[in-house]
């Protein structure tokens, strides 16, 4: 099943291909959904195997109901050439249990100094990104957009202006001021988005904004869509349900971009409801326990999210009636697949016990990463099994 349509029609077509009636398998307590798709994960291989591997990343994804992911390029070596990308592809061919689509970098070494040979990488890369680092040069981003457009490929931008960071590591808001922390201003995100949207107008490039977190970012993208620009964006569950008033002096609350203000969170929810935000992506970013043990100031940026994403969204948005389950399927299944050209096979599905209520315990995660702001949270919805091409890749029944 590779054609895409509105979500209700796509769900009906998928169920028909699976020979299924309704939402629940006959005489079963499990809800059945198409395999989820996350276009923004870090599986750390090659280069950082203590943090995660293709094998453990896939296990974590399957435990969260995912059958397809796109892996970001901040690796060692960075996939900035065919040789370097092949190192990641070898690991994927060897150990992947779900579909894994690698990004290629925009610039060599993600250093922002020289564009990669985008034409050589096009066949094997799902899109181009320098995730973890913003492309600082307007001229370089414009050239990257022109070359990506020529190949029919997406630019997926990590929008961050280094000149506005000043050593910050949490949101420049009330918590930072009250506790003596260095803040990251919102303009460091929305400024590069505004710049890039000007370039999209000039180039006609297909453009995707990673992990938006500010109210200004939402408004810029909303207006760009109204204008007809070819732009999409993602945000993560943590940005939709948490803000900087919920911070604790713990590395599991440190990610980039950071948790912003309550007003930013409210704007993100509004953007989710009106279609400005197209998809949910976890930015699953595992680190070692030592790297996350140094509080807000010293810990590495990044939290894990694959094994909690659906339950967080179901608990906080579907159960209270803020969005429908069909809308959640659009956000987690159909919109990411459509935008990134990732097929959904009829045998890609996941079973969920939606009545299961539990406390999030990171020690049960299949990811090597344990740092999550949702540790100790009460959630509804537990993954029972996930199938890729009809074969179980996770089964907890």
C-alpha cells in the first residue's frame, strides 16, 4: 500500500489490505493500528555504540509501535559521502528489524563549510539534514535547497542560530532566571526558520522544519502554508505536554530545543489542532547514564522517546477528546510517510492495550537510553506487539 489519501480513507484501505474490520481484532482486547513512522531518531551507529545501536534502536522503536524510522546523520563517520553512508547502511542491512531510512548530511562533517555531493547521495538518502547543528550560512542553505530541489529531495532543517546561544542550555525563561541557569532565546530557533522560509520562496525547495518549540515558529510556518509554500514541520510529545515550569534539576529534562514557556506550549497545541504542525517526531536521542547525570548545565542534550510517544499522545490528547484517534494516526503514521515517501505495507501494524494504565519506568526500556522527562508519569496505552511485513518484531503478549 503506497498510495496516500485522507486519513480515514487511508485507514480503511490499510484495514482492507489487512483483512480487518474496525479498530479491534475480532475477539481481542487489542486495538490495531498501522505501524507508526518517526522521521527523526538517533540510533548512534556508526560511532557511538555505547549510546545506542541499530539493533537496540529498532527494538526500542518496535516496542513503541514503530515500523519505520529515519535516522539522523550526526554519526561518526558523518554520512557525507557514499563511503561514509555505506558504513551506516551496512549496519542497517545487518541488524535492522524495522525499516530504517538514513539521512545524509547537508555539509561535510556537518561543519557548515562545504556542501556534500548531494547528487551522489540522493539514491540512498531519505533527505538531507545537518541535524544537531544549524546551517549558519544563508548562501550555503540556498545552494543546498537548489540542489535538493533538482533531485526532488527534502531539506530537513535543524534551525539554530549559533550567534544567539551564548552558552545557554535551557529556555531563557522564568525557570532559568529563578535558578541561575543560562538561557536559550526563542529567536535562535525562529530566526533561522524565517530566513529559510525566504529561501524557500526563492528556490521552491521542499522544506521540513525539525522539532519546533516556539510560538513564533508556529506562526511563521502557519503563514508560510497559507502562502502556499512547500513546508512541513514536526514537534515532539514533550513540547506539547510540558513547559519550563515543569523543569527539574535533572539531565532527563535537557534537550535541544529546550522545553519552552507555557505560552509556547499552548501555541504548539493550537498548531497541532489547526494543521500547522504536520507530524509527531520523537527526536529519540539516547546518551549514556554518565552523560545524563550532570544536571541541567552539564548533561548532554537529548532524551529518549520512542517507547512513550504514543502513550503520551493518547493519554493527553485522545482520551480527553482534544484530538481524535484518526488525527493521531495522521500525525504518527500517514503524514510522515507521505512527506518522506515511506511506504506502509499491509503487514505493518501494532497492537495496543488502550486500557492498560502504568507508571513509566525507564529501566524497562529496550533502548540503551534511560533519560526521559516522562519517568514516573502515569500513562494509558501499552504496546502488546508490533509486526513488520506480518512478522513480529516485538511481542509482549
